C-alpha cells in the first residue's frame, strides 16, 4: 500500500508533495495512482472479463481500458543517463559535510578549495546505493524496470518529463527549475480560468434571478409574490416587512 501525505489523506487542500526515486517500478506507479485517484485497471479488467457472453452489456457501460488516463500527479521527472559509467560515478562520488549537512560530489560538484578544513572533514556517503558492489545490480534492476514503467506513464499524455541527467549539475538544475516553473504557471492559469468561469456562472445566476423577480428598492432582498395566494401584491423576501408596504413597492411594475 501507499501512504499518502496527511493533508492528501484527509482530503484538505495543501501545497502538494515531491517524491524522490518513487515510483521506481510499474507496480509502485499503479499503487500510487490508485491511492491518489482510485484508478484500478486490474479491477476494471476483471469486470470486463466477467461480463456475460450470452447477454453482453452495452459497450458504453463497460470500462474503456485503452482510454487516455488522468493522473493524480502533475509530472514525473526522469533524469536520463545512457552512459552507465557516468551513472556509477555520480552515485559513488558523493561526500557529506557533517558540519553543514551540505552534500558534494568529487567530480560533478566538488567542494570549494578556498575553505580550510572542508576537504578533511568530508565523509563518504555510506547509503545502500553508494555500495560499489551493488551499483551494477542497481543499474540492471533499473534497466529491467524502466520499460514497463515508461509504457505506463505514457498512457497519461505529458506526465513523463525527460531530463538529461548526464549534463552538468547547473544545467540539470536550470532545466528542472524551468520545467517546474512552467508547470506551476500552467496550473495557476488553469485555476484562474476555473475561478473566472465559476464567478461568471454565479453572476449570470444572480442576473437571472433579478430579471425573474426584481429587486426590493432597499436592495436587501428579492421580490416575490405574497405568500397569501388570495392577494396579488408583491412581498420582499428580506423578512423585515409584510405586504402592501411602500418599502417593497416595485420601482418598475413587472410580472413575476
């Protein structure tokens, strides 16, 4: 199972989240999507497989398994590196400054030479993925898992965003920043469009009510027929007055 961030699990608005190195396999990606949107293609396939062959259900009520999918994620960034020697070097060259928590890389992001004592206190990163003997195995596992994962992500239109992981660190950071900023701007524009459409709908509804019923001269309420059906006069819905008062007289006689 996939554990969602608290604000997502509770269904409350939040600032989103970033996942690093996950999902790494097809199964993880499918479980994540199920947790985010409820998508379960395996259950849909079972429904299709279990449909009656004698009296088949109408096609429009059955799941369309090959339809384009909508993800609960905004993007999946892939740092692609075709040269395994570069990939291995990136993993094995990391060093940590225990004083500041800053991570360096001996080849791609070396520590500055003008900081006395820095090089002496750097320590080798001993995470599991930094074990020299495990690097070939990890690369082989990734090569096996990447094709089915990529095929899955391709079903979500522009979800998969490739980046050149073999480029210089500054170039990778710049490209990543540009991609994320573009995505955030697109989301902001889409949200603004939705808000504008909703505001337009509310304004139209209000205008329709005014045209249909008229407004009280006080501006406090809408005019409607008197609750006493035997009377033909108009009464304000503001609740402050009754029938036959000048307070609720229509400025323009109208039929409602």
